[in-house]
């Protein structure tokens, strides 16, 4: 990048009089925009650092952390029954990342299981790294205890290996569905396994996702399993996941609600008794004057509608009580948006 920039005002050098324009040289332009020599060493500065920033502001979801803590305990028991080995599981990290950056950072070879959250109508990923793949294959096929799993690099995974990893992923997804059960009913349904991250694209590269890294150890063997859930997938239960504990009401005050409802019931309102309604032309209205007679299509036993503003509320019959006209209420008018009588 080359060119010149004119600077004025307070951005003058010590040997120049204030208030005069000056020309920035190429080095100063590079320093301003972040194209410095340090870039070649991996450093990003200035405007370039802002544009290429890969970080994502992480909205803490306390209830999601509790869900995966529950998954950790449940999966420990399930994997012990599945492998007949002593299994130790712990969550290493929960962080946010852009989907495109995550796929670029997946260490290959690996298997990425794509699953669908049925009730949320969206997708997620379960990534099983290479050490975990070879460990689970070695354990399920009767490998010798006390020895680390043998890794054979430079070849694709066989059908048997993919089938065993699929069983593992289905087991993990079943426990994940159960872990979400106290919050919401959800069915994590396994869809397919991909070995190429580009074929596991379930979101746009710039979409923010929650990544959960889980370490699984089986004696001297083990590896990593990562869960990736886009924020779009969690959106249907976002309000619940933001709670600090189950049953949190987000500031709702039941005492104030009851007081408000009680006071509203004691509020005075004006009811209008409508004897008749007619459609009259504007020409007839303009002819009205003092002493004009309006004929109402109402008899003493006709139905009278009581309205609050423009909303019909009650209906009844007109009568007399002492020296006053009265309306005897017979029924409540049920509106379509009202379900009660």
C-alpha cells in the first residue's frame, strides 16, 4: 500500500509549527493501518487487527454449563458400561468461537458427527479427535490393557472404525438429550459422519457458536470430544439457559403482580348502554337540527348492549328501578380472542 496522507491540527512534529499541514510518509501510514514489519512475524496491529479479529464476545449461559456438568456424570456411567473400562471424564473448557474458525482449527484426521436437534429445528457437531478414535476402536476390539492405542497415519478410516465411532456418538447424543431434559424436551438425532470439515458445514462461517471440550481417559488411552452448538440452535431456549438456577423468574415480583391485579379489579370504569345503532348518510346528518326526531328500533323488551369504550362487555334487558332507568344483565359477551365466558 502506498500513497500520502495530509495531516493537520495537533498531529504535528516538534520541528514543525503548529497548525500547518504535513505529509505522512509511507512508514507512518503503515504504522497507522497496522501493516508493519511485525505482521510478517504473525503480529496484527491497528485497523488490520480490528478487521481480522476472530474473537467472539461470549454470552455466558449458566444453565448450559450445568447441562454439560450433568452430561459429564451421566456419560461416565454410560461409557463404563459401553467399554467395560474405568472411564474418567472432565470438561476442559467452554468457550465461544466463529464457526469458520472452528472448522479451520479442527486437527485432522478426525471424525465430525452431524446431529439434528429435532425440537429446535437446527444442527450441531460432535468432533472426535484421532487419539479418541483409535482408543475406542482398540478398547472395543479387545486391545491389551495398559498399552496405548496404536495409530496408523496416512490412511482413511475403515468402515469398522467409522461404525464403532458412530456407536459412540449415538451414545453421547442420547445422554446429551437426557441432560437437557430438566430444561426442555429435546431429541438429538444422529445424521451422518464426515471426515472432511468442509462437508460438515451446518452454519455460516461468521456465525457464533459455543464449543465444549471434553476429555475422556480410559486408563492409558483416551482423547478429546468436542461439542459445537451454534447460538442459532440454542435460540429457542436462550432465556432458560441464561438463568442462574432452575425456576428463576428474571425479576418478576409475584407480590407486585398480585397487588396490581387487586387494584385493577377495584378500578372504576364507565359503561355505555347502547339502545340502537343505525347507519345514516352524511346528508341526513347535516339536516339534523334542534327538535329533530330520531326513531330507534328498540322496544321495551329489546336487548341492550353494555360497552366499555368500544368493547362490548355485557347484554341485558331494559327496565326501571324506582325513578331511574335500569338494565338487567343477562349474559356476558364472549369475544373471539377470549377463551373464557
